[in-house]
């Protein structure tokens, strides 16, 4: 479903990504960890078609993100740091607006199902300005899933969330991965990644330096290895 070969991205002389290879399919939830500036956000932006790779390829269900960006975008849902929500509109109005923007022809029933899926149907008539950060995160996720994507990309989705919001988001991502397609997310929290992901990738200076499977690596071993990778940086 997602195939990445030799992916690199440079900004002038700075190499933000270097030779990343990855294949992911339905049911997988992949976590990318690394220090600030390691290239995690750049990686997601290239996969999402927001940035053009300098070399290599990204294919989503066979569609190349450079040569066939519109077809690729139809299959992607994204949640980045900026939730892109309108505070003066209600929860329901926000979702309806993005539904029209995506030309998804979503019915009221469909919008309600997406809100129910993220636990926000009871806040449908409330203005977004009254929501907590965790609720805004969930609304952004509902928007990302509105067009029925087969790939979900999230940049630091757990930042600033309380324990209950973290549990809700975890359950939603697991359900998406099992029913719709792979999930790729970035995080700084190795314990959270270990308890959620099917595979974890440590990125340092734009390179994947380690791939770890939680079912084969105890959490404390992974936490220690991650700290050692960061501690080795100048």
C-alpha cells in the first residue's frame, strides 16, 4: 500500500532525508522517533505531497506522489501541528466545510459517524474555540478521515494531551490501522511508541539508523537504546 524507495530530501546543502526505504501495508502502525531536526516532519511532508523529494520515490497504492499527486492525496489523511480548524465555527460546521472542500459529498449522517468515531458527536453544536487541545486533535483527526483515506499521517499527535485523550487517540488509530490502512506517526516518547506501534524507526540526521519491532524488543531495552542514540549526538 505504501512503498518508499531511496527517499532523499535536501534543502540547499543540508540533507534532511537520506536514502529511506520502507514498505507498509494494512494493519500496520509505524512510529518514527528522533531528536528535533532529525527529519521526521520533513519525511511526513514528503509522503503527504507537501514537499517534493530530491530523489527516490514514494508510491501510495501504486500512485507516485510526484507524478500523480492528486491520486495520491485522495488516499491520504494528515494531522500536523496546525490543526487548521476555524474557532468561530462549530464542530459540525468545521467538518461540513472541509467535506465540501474535499468535494466528498458527505451526508449529515456520514459527518455524524466521523464525529462519533472520535467521541465528539455530543459537541457537534459547540464552537471550536471552546474545545480542549485534545478535542481539537480529535476533530482534526475526524477531518483527516473524512475522505476515507487508506493512509494516515500524524506529526506528534500526542503532544499536550492528558491521559484520557491519549487513550482515546490510541484506540482510534488502532481501529483505523486494522480497518483502513497503515498509520505513520512521529513522537518523542519511546514508551508510548513501544506500546502502540507494530514497528518503530529511529531517525538521526535524516537517516533511519534502527528499525525495532516491539514484540521482539523489551520496552526498557528500546528506551535505553533510544537514549543512547540521542546521547551520541554532538
